[in-house]
């Protein structure tokens, strides 16, 4: 067992992930901290370690640490040739960056009965498979069905809704079904269900924005400007972030935040904080990762909203309806000293047994109909595949080695604008300058 972790990646944070897994475990796995991905990985590791055919030397130990700086720390260890871990998290937007330090793998033939070819490609680079896809990530628009049903039926509410839309958005709007929302419809709905805007609202906030200076929050946000035609670069390679599309999206977020439609601490909020706000029963809508669905609709975890939640794809803009999409999975560190043992776990991870358990524990695998048909408690997994096929997108340049630094640069610039420390022009100029340096290297 490797007890001493000296790499820059883990430090003291490794202790937080030790959990109750066997002390004799030899295969060390770096997992994604917090949220359903951690819960699901812990569960499948527990099941795997308990199997009679798994020797002590083949059992796995999990390590988790803070999300902030996760990918930079991981790259530092991989590039340094650290053998302190055997398997590590991979993401579609980072595989090209890590491939030189990873071992390509060959999945068992049965993996294609679990995952479609399209899903398997989320863990491929230069035609080689680098990991087992455990989660497909995209965005749902969550909403309170009970509140929206009343809004669509109550004439007094409709009248107030129209007045609020005219005042804040300059448009005469009427309530529509969430699956037909434009971004303006969503904004008007969020404003209507905001106490500071509409004192008669039955909840305090219309939405829960994730505005922390964090790269993952940019992935949530960018489907809004994308619907207005945004991209990172045009066909000639010119950076196009300073565009009417990004200006529209940034302004809409700021309008909602300044009006009190999202909690004041939204500038320090990400996945967990947004979930907590929505789960409290005091928020009407939320654009959030699909991974939140299982917990939010769980009566034991979020009794205030479970059974009252609807989910649709993100709203539409002039250019259509879009959702950011990427895959998460696990691959083999080239410097691992326990490759055969690690590969045994990866092979098992690609089985129906493993992915069924992973889904039941709250993970979000994009798996075959044969598996989802046996998971009636996870209807979100059916939508996962449908939305990915219809609305999924990747920004131009978002699979390059510079993708994560680009998101980080955007987060720094855009959060500054939303928080009032920067103007819109300055924020876009800062983002443009950073992206030009990163994407044109």
C-alpha cells in the first residue's frame, strides 16, 4: 500500500478520500470530488472490492480532493511521471492534453453492449481508447412543475408576468410551457418568481445562477450565448468572444442577478450551492448539470422539491437550442506500477453490472436501452442520450490543450463583470486577449 503521497497533485488532501476502503488496496484511483460522481464511484468500488475473485492486490483505493485546480494538479503529476496513482479521471476536454502520459486501453468486446460508439468516442484521442466513460455531462433546465402549472393557468399571475417582462426585458411576453422557452421566457419566469420583483411570489428566488470564478461555471453559462450564435473562434481562427451573442448572455445573467432573481451569494456558487438553493424549495428554475437530477428528485435528500421537478433541454435562442456536452471517465496512468490490476478494474467498470450500480448510486452513465429499461428510478438517463444527440455541441477549440485555461480566463473576466468590478467591454477585452494568447499558440 502506498501511504506516502508526495506529489503536487495530492498533498494532504489525499487523506480525505481514504474512506473505508481496504487498507491493503494496491490500485489507487483519482476520482472527481463532491457530488453524485463521488458517491457513485465509492459505491462501485465497494462492490468491486467485495467480489471473491478480486485479490487484495487488485482492490482499489479512492482519492478525492478539491475541484479548484483539479486538472492543473493532475497534469502536473502525469507530466512528472508520478506513479503514486494508477487510474485517474479523464474528461473529453482534457484527453488531448493528457494522452502523452496515459496508456491506451482495449476494452472488452462486451463494452459495446453497454456504451454506444458515440459515447465511447468521448474517451478517445487520435483513434485510440483512453478510458471507460462513466458519466455523460450536459445541462437540464430544472423547474418546479407545481409553480409553472399554476403560472400557465392563473390569469392574475399571467398579467403580472407580462408586466414584469415588459419592465425588465422590454418585451410583452406571456407564459409558455418550459419545453418551448426561449431564454427571454426563462428570464421572465425567473423574475416573476423573485420576491424582490414580485412580492406575491410563493418562493424567494426565480433561479440559482452559478457565478463563481470557476471554469465549470462557464460550461453551464455558455449554452446561453451559444443559442445566439456564439463560438470561441471562426473558420479562420479569429477569436470571436467579443460578440453580440456573448454580450446578450452576459447581460441577461447580470440583469437577473442585479434584480435579486438569484441568491446574493451566487458569485461564490457552483454545483453544490446551486443544488442546495433549489433543493430548499425556494427556487423556481435552475440551469444545472444533469448529474443533479437523481439527488434533487430524491425524497430522502431533498424532500422540499422531490416529486415536483420537471426537466427540459436548455431554452432556445435565435440560432436554436444547445447544451454543452462532455464525457467523464477513467483511464490508465502510463507510470502506473500496477497496470494489470488496474486494467481488471477498468474492464469490470465497462460491464452492465458496474454501470447499473453506478447509475443507481447517482452517477450519470450514457448506457444502452437494455440497461436504462431496468432503471425506472432514473428517467433522466433516457433524456441524457436524447438531449446529447439533438442539442449537444462543443465550442471550436474546446478540445484543444488550451481548453481548460480558456474556461478559466472566461470565468475570471465574466465573474468580474457580474460582480461589478469590471465593465462589459473590459471583461470581453480581457477574455479576448487571454483566448488569443492561448488558442493561437
